[in-house]
C-alpha cells in the first residue's frame, strides 16, 4: 500500500481529519502540501511533518477562491514538480441553522467552500493529472449525504452534491487514468467534546465509540495507493457502523446491553 514519493495536496489540513491525513501521508513518505485558510495552523502541521522526517510545505488557501486554488497548484508544482493525490477535505460544518432561519449568505458561504471548493480544486487537479495520465482525487463527504442532520440543510446538500459530483468526475476522468473516490466519515471527534459527550455518542455507534481523526487516515492511504488502482466512483464509509443501523442502540428492540454474555455462549 505504498504512496511513497507521491505528491499530495490535502485541503483543510491545518486541523482535524485533514491534519491526521497529512501527518499520515508524511509518515508514508509522501510529499505533502498542507493547504488551509488557517495559515498559522497549516504552517504548524507542515513544520511537524518536516520535523518528524517527512517533507511538507504549507500554502495558505481559501478553496472557494479560484485564483487562490490556481496559485496553490502552481506552488505545489513549483516545489515538488507535480501533484499525484488531491484530498478535498476542507469543509465548513458550522454555523448550523434551522431551515426557517436560513438565508442566502449562509447558503452561499457553505456551498462556496464545500461544493465549489471541491469543484475548483478537482478541476485544477484533473487537468494536471489528465495531462500526465494518472492521479487520484479523494472527496470528503458525510453521512449527511444520505441521512440528514437536523439544522444542516446547506451542509447536507453540499455533501450529497459532492457524492454525485465525484461519480460524474470518475466517469469523465477515468479514460485519462484519474480515479475519483469518496470518504464518508461518521461522528468524528475533531472539536474535543467532553468525556460525557463522547460516551453518549459512542453508545449509539455499533462499534461502541466515537471516531478519531486518525481513523480516517488508513482509508486515505488505501484509496491513494496502487492497491486501489481499479477502484473509482466509490465511497468508503468510515463510521463505526452508524449508517448501517435502522434504530440507534438506545432505542432498539434488543439493545446491546441485552446481547448474549460471552460466558453464556455454548
Ligand atoms: N468531524 C466529523 O464528524 C465529520 C463527519 C463527516 C464529515 N466530515 C468532513 O470531514 C472534513 C473535515 O472535517 P473536520 O471535522 O476535520 O473539520 P475541522 O473544522 O476540524 O477542519 C476543517 C478545516 O478546513 C479548513 N477550512 C475551512 N474553510 C476553508 C476554506 N475556505 N479554504 C481552505 N480551508 C478551509 C479549516 O481551517 C480547518 O482546518 C470536512 O469536509 C467535514 O465535512 C467531518
């Protein structure tokens, strides 16, 4: 599962899931471009990768701005010669609003970063990768693409759009050797929620715990590697089983607390 010596841009990698993927790519021997609107955070992650023996640069980028996206790709090419992997991870999760409180500015802001940002970065990457005959794009979705969150109408719409866009891009870019796939995280603790909150959320996840940013890193390596060379237009759901369940554990007819005890099994 080697991605050694590949060049990867990870957007939104100053924090959370993106930073976990960037660090892991660095440990796998990838040359990493840490792209984020948070320039201090991006510098800190790039420095960390470099001091851990990896190779990284930070490029301050607002992914919703076409000129900044083009300049991000110019920086990556000028520093590392090419781009092999793009992870479209940058995303705005908040602010949340009830549908009846929504307004166009809020809608435009979330669509601009999540959906237009993914489109702009993919377009720049797609052109570059198509010309050299190969590459891999990974787009970050959410369980919200198929099962709605309350008060996240814009966010969920962007994630549904990202999934549809990824499949359409996979068809258009396949003949050029460029693969496009989706990662769908479940409930991942990137904000440092309380121990009580973690426990409560974990109760309703089949694997019994909330996800960590590092839980996403292995799938990001796999999808970018040659082991995934025949996979495109697909989604890997990394959610501890959340999307697989009909009812949450606490209200199910037979909750996990009533499952057979190991000592009772024959
Ligand atoms: N945490 C979860 O439970 C969860 C669940 C499903 C999907 N996701 C998705 O995973 C991705 C990362 O989520 P996270 O929890 O790590 O979020 P996070 O808020 O911790 O990190 C998001 C990063 O994106 C950056 N960013 C925001 N706007 C940007 C812009 N315009 N240009 C460039 N960078 C920008 C932020 O500075 C930040 O570093 C998002 O796409 C999110 O929708 C997260």
